[in-house]
C-alpha cells in the first residue's frame, strides 16, 4: 500500500513538471514568433464526458463540434452532426440519435428520471433540429424537421412532420407524419406539400455536407489551414471533402 502511494505521488510530481515545462516552452515559442504571434487559449472543455462509468456509443463519420458535450449513456449513430454549444445528456437515461441527423447549435437533449421505460429519448434517422431546441423524454421519427427553439415534452411522439419555430409540443402529444404544427401548445396547421417535403430533405442534406466541411477544417493544423485558404483564394483547384448522398 505504501509503495502504491509513493508511485501516485511520484506520478503527480512528474505530471506537474511536464505541465510547467509545457508552459515555459509555450512562452518561449510565443516570444520567438514576435509580431507573427497568434496566441491561442487552450480550453479544458471535454466533448465526451462519462458519468456513472457509462460511456457514449459513437458511430462513424460524425461531426461533434469542439464545444458540444455528450454526457453519459448516449448513442450517436453514423453520419450525424452535433453542432456548437449543444449538450446531449445521457446521465439520467438513454439518448439515441439515428443516422445522418442534424442537431443544431445550442440544443439540449436529455432523458428524464423515472421508470426504465420512460427514461429514454429517441431521435430517428435524417432528423433536423434547428438551433436552441429542447428535447426531453420523447420520440422523434425519421425525417422529422424541427425549426429553431422548439420544445418537445415528455412522452410526445413527433412523426415525419415540420414543427415551426418557437413551438412547444406538450407532453404526451402525438403528431402524425406529413403535417405542419405550430404554437404553444403546438396544434395542427395544415398538411405538408410534396414540394415542402423535398425541400426539407434538401436542407437536411446540405447541413450534413456542411458538417463534413467543418470536420475537415477542424482537423487541419494552422499551417495547413493557411495553405488551403491561400489555394482557395487564388482559385486553384484543391480537394475539399463533400459527402455523397
């Protein structure tokens, strides 16, 4: 036991030395850059945060913004995008987000406390959530389209419909596919036209393509970003990824 304590103490000291050395090297590097200095402040933010020893289950080809947070037992399937400032909380229950779905900026998605059956939030495939939506303990079907600042309460079921900005879908509400709903509480407005359904699908695809661009730029170093930007500004041909649908 004493040996274990000594090892932990030694590792703590070594860690402190590395951190101090890193700060010193960073300061020297900034001094050497002079007027070309571009100071960056490192953020301690964590995109993935295990809770109660439960990790998130993530698919392939995802975009999770640097300041988004996925907490606890949440599953995000292939090709989906989690935009800036969004929080997905799987600490109280299960949250599932299907394939090729867009979760817009500043959304909050969580599962309520309660029985095992009620402690889940399910978002289907090719769903679009606009900015600042709040989704709690409900089911959102494939191809549903929620505009910005929509609130969906516990036990609600939203089909492949369009919910207009600022609407509040009350707890337990059932919304069939192919409709437009609006208001607080949200009520039926009219049926979607075929042209609108096609347009909503195109918006979802365009947002997914944009998320691929964001993933590409975030993974570049500063020097690589400068090179690509210069090439684009000079109108030379350069490969920038785009998803195929």
